[in-house]
C-alpha cells in the first residue's frame, strides 16, 4: 500500500479501539543484514516527519503536544499544519513570515522550512483546548519567538502555542548551565560533565537556565495526558525520557520521538540505545527507527547487550507508540506493516 493512501483509506483503522499490552515479542526477521535494513528504509538524521501523519490518522482529536528542544519551532509548526491547518501555520510560513526577518533566513539543519502544504484544507475535527508546549533553553531563540508571535502569528496561534524558557531533563527543578546563543547543536551542561558536550557548546558563554522534567510539568499543569512528545536535546534525550517515565507508566503519553546521536554525545556516551528501548518497553511502548521510506522496528528486535541494534553511521530519530492506550495497538499493527524487518508471517 502506498504511504499517502493510508490517510484516505479509513478501513485501516477498523480495529482502532483495541487496547492491549502483549508481552515483548520478536516480530522481526533475522534475514537482513544491517546495511540492507538501513538502505531499504533510507534512514538518516532528517528522516521521518511524515510518520507523524500516521499518528494523526489514529488520533485526529489529539490536543496536547510537548516540543522539548524546540529550537526555531519548525516541528511545532508541522503539528499545527497537520492538526490545525485552518490556522495557516506551517514550517514554510513560519520561515517566510517570522524567522527569516530576525534570524537571517536560517531554514533548519534538515531544511525544515521547505515543508509547506498540509494534506488538509480544514481541521478534521474541532479540538478544544489545543496546546503545543515548546521548551527551549536558549534565551535568544525564545526572544526571537516572542518577537515573531507579535508580528507574524495570529491570535489563535499565540493562544495555542506556549513557549517556556526552560531546559528539560530528569531533574525535577533547579537550574542547569546552557550556552547563550542560537547554535542548533546547543546542549545543557551538568556540573563536571562539559566533556560530554559538543565542542560548540563547550566554547560558548554559559548562563543559568531553569530546569524541569516532564513528570513535574504534568503535575504542575494538571495535564491528564500528552498526546505526543518530541525530544531533541543533543544527546540528553535519555535523561528527558527518564524524567517522563512516571507519565509513561501511568499511560499518559501516547507517542513520542527521541534522537540517538552518532557519534555519541552526553547520555549516549555512557548508556546504550537498548537502555532506552528496554525502559520504554517496560512502559508499554513499541519503538521504531524512522526512515524516509520505511521504519525499522527496534522493540524486541535486538539483543539487550548490543550497543546499537544496527550499524547506523549517523544520528537518527526513533518513534515510540504506547500499546496500552486506546487505538495504540492498532496503530502499532499498521506501523509493523511498514517495517523492513518484519517477519514474513507477520503482515
């Protein structure tokens, strides 16, 4: 089945009300070598934004998103383009109407600003209390966002997109050190851990920034759920995941994306990808490596003692979906169909 046809064929969600949490199962074939998997899926750092539309297919009513490591806001703009297209915000419009004015036309590492057209002309459902919470530790980037919201964004967008000047980790509060700049590879610094950071971060002026974790934020804001969470914090993704596990174990988070850095940075210098996948599996989540064309299933598909499941010579993104929430199992079944390493009898 062609990828985009899934967004028109509603027969794919006939079993969308399934809720179950099966034991970890190997639904992967061992008949592929690493390079075959990666090449067939076309995995690279910038893969995968279109997979978010699968999530919309099953959760068109989604209303609560966390964008952790918001940077210039292109991912959040993509969320608006998919769930709230009537507002007219998308990565291209964000670039043309706002950030190009104050940031010299920077389009994002992956050319994020080139994404423009939504598949939808009108909102598919009325979504009360729609909210995207963007966390950004860079003081400069938050200031630019504040300027642009006043000049280039509608009142509805300003109401539904809240940006919080804060770092996010596994710590419940306090402050962390963060570089004062606009480098897309900026990262927090813990005391005595500067050697874990990108060189650009180590040489920048460091300032104190407020810190929180996801579980604390959920508690303070009295959120009963998070539909989807994006994590892109340049090597500290595992720390953010650890600070989210209370919410994940309570089945409050339906889906998420996190980044694995190669060569490894920060958390990934001292922990393995399998640590993250195993932890999320215990929380009822099934994870996939995201490619341009297909997915590579991670959960249940590699030995726990492997440093990485596959030999991927680049940074990549992994998407995880909870099988314990309504419609989660059906979404996972659909995603399994689009993996390159599925078993022949599991179609």
